C-alpha cells in the first residue's frame, strides 16, 4: 500500500495549520507544503467539507483547523482521500479472491492490515507533531555529541 500524494498533501496542510495561529490563505499553505494553489484549494475543500478545517472567504479570509490536533485521527484523513487502504486485493470485498477462506496469506495479510489500521486509527495529528519534535531533538543532540567527539579526538 502506498498513500497517494493527495493524502500526503492533506496531512501536510493539516500539520501546517496546526502550527499556525489564526487564518492562513491557500497560497500561503500551498507555498509552505510545496503544492500549487489550485490543488491546495481542492484538498482544503475536501478537508473543509469533512469538518477538519474551517474557512472564511474574502481578502482577510483563509483556513484554520476546525478541530484540535489531538482530535484529528490519521485514519480518518487517510480514508477521506484513499479509495482503499488494503495492502492486498484479497482483503477487499469478499469474492475478490476465491481462496480467501483457506489461504494462509489471506490470514496473514488480514493481521497486518488490522495492525496498520489500528496504528493509524490511534494516531492523531498531535502525535505526529510530538513525534517530530522528539526526533528533531534527538538529531540535534546526536549532532552535538558527534561534534564534541570530533573536538575531543583532535
């Protein structure tokens, strides 16, 4: 399974808005996440219609999160933009594969699918933000430690 770019952009737009105070215009959001204004508007429209962002038209208008980052579950965003998130066709509607009742791979895929959906179903936008902060701090700490090691070895 590979998420589409649209899903990735939607998540990036939400992360951008989560880190901003007030209203952000679609050109501002598009520039920040690296997509053109027309496409960002399409993504934001879907997010708005689903209740994840709010918007205001006009010269001082723009977009903002309609929910707190800890209330936005990643699986909800993924399912909003993905036609399927199944890792294999055999997990789609019954009848897709005639062997699903006896196939050991089907059982294995189903367990992997359940784990994947459980992971995304528990993770929120805030979890992603927190994870990023922790990883950045670890990278900075590692870089400082390596710099000290190089300095001490001279």
